[in-house]
C-alpha cells in the first residue's frame, strides 16, 4: 500500500513540477485521473507479484483490508 501511494505521489509531483517549469504548456501536465490510479496499480502489482496469489487469495486479502 505504501509503495502504491508513493508511486501516485511521485507521478503527481513530477506533473506539478513540469507544470511549474513549463507554464506555457497549460493543462497538458496536470495529473490524469486515469494515469495516477494506473501507476498505483502497477506499483501494487509489482509488490504483490512474488506472493504468487490466485484469485481466491486476492479476494480474501481484499476483504480483509476492507473489514
């Protein structure tokens, strides 16, 4: 969870840094509501891959995190 949040924060910081460095670019460098969650999901998948979980294990972990 922390790695995913760090990845999302990094994407936002890079986007806002580019926005302030290149003010003429306009809203092109604003973080996307699609790209940030995708980056978080890829980071989480990279961390969870060594666990070799199947669908049942993923559902069980998801339910234990929401309870």
